[in-house]
C-alpha cells in the first residue's frame, strides 16, 4: 500500500474515483433504490445553493462547493486508477459504496 509505506505521495494530489462515470441524477437514483424510497435532484440557482449551504458550513467552503458544482456542469470527469495504485485494492462501484454506507442516507 503506497499510502502508508513511503513518501511517494508527498506533495501529490492524486485523483481518486470509482470505476464508473455517473451523472448526479444516476447517483441520486442509486441512493433511492438502495434505501428503498424516492430521492430527487432539485435544481437551484447559485444564490439558492449558497443560501442553503451557508446554514451549515463556513463561507470558504460554500464558495468552493459552489465553484466545484459550477465547473462540473457539462464536464466529463476522467476515470482514475489512483485508488487501486495507492491502496492495492480495486475501487468499488458507486452502488456498492452506497450499499455499504446506506445508513448515512436514511
């Protein structure tokens, strides 16, 4: 395991992804299927997202999250093999991850 066995990752910011590229809608549909109830994506303008997030996290996080969301619209993220390279284990599908963490969504 590279992450714990040396200094190979010092100064790096490896991309860690699962083995599949999914839309937000697909991710939300998967969560709903796993927990057994409908979950929906509700579109918001930036001001609405900023106001909602500001209730729960510091302003610096709000700015970063909204920026990340803005940049993600229409983007096609790369699939990385970094997780397997760093941990020595294959990455899990999103569905498997949700099943393993379903209690977080209930």
